[in-house]
């Protein structure tokens, strides 16, 4: 049965030193691992999804406007993937098994076709990587849990703003969502 890799929000705004909402060094440190996993899934013809925040600056109707500085705006450098993932994506984005799509909430399932795509492809196992471990990766994992998917988290391919958040989320994946943390 096919598997899917979800690469959550690995963009310049969340990862690069000059990104507007950056997790900084811990996020930059997972770059090689993120790209290696993308290539591993692609090469064995599994599915690679890149759920990516999309925001409109100062959107008065969006709850994140009050919570975070503007990030991941359409057609900006900040919304491009960070480092070698951008190179990898440009190379493979036209392939059928590689799909980037916008999301408007923390969870990659909220208001997106992701659950339908996975069901159409008979995917029951999802591996979630990217940033931030305790925000968008966590909310995506919670929805995956509620929808009945088997979840794997690669702990060397997720990162967040601080060690406490990382520690909490990794424990939560394992102990509360029943995820395989590898
Ligand atoms: Zn956002």
C-alpha cells in the first residue's frame, strides 16, 4: 500500500535567518534530512505532499493576523521552500506524485483536499515532517489521528522555536496520538 510524506511549511519565512516567522537554526539544521526524505519517497513512487501556509497581509478575517507577523504571502520569497528543498521542488513539481498545495490553518487537512487525495490513493500511512513541530506539524498530526491514519514522525526532520515545544510535541505524538516517532 502506498505511503505519503507530508512536508509541512518548510519555507523561507519559517526557516531562513531572514524569514519573518523563523524557527532559525534548529529548522535550518534539518534541511538535508527533509530533502533526503522527499527524494526517498519520490524515488520509490510514494506520494510527497507539501502543504504550505498561504496568507494575505493584514487579512482582517484571519485569526493569525492578530497572533503572528505576516508570513507566507503569495508570490513572495518568504513562501518559497528553504534551501535545497526549493531546488528539489522545482525539479520535481511537475511529477504526478509531488503535490504542493496551499493551506490556511495550522492543520494540513483543514479546508484542503488532502484527506480525499489520500483516500483516493489508498494511503493509510502518513509520515509528517517540517515545521513547526508544536504548531502546524502537531495540528496536522491531530487531524491525521482523528481521521484514522497511521502516523510516523521523523524526529530529525521536524523543528520548532524552542526545545520545550519540541520535547512536548514529540512526547504528544508518541503517547497521545500513537505515532511512531523515529
Ligand atoms: Zn500561518
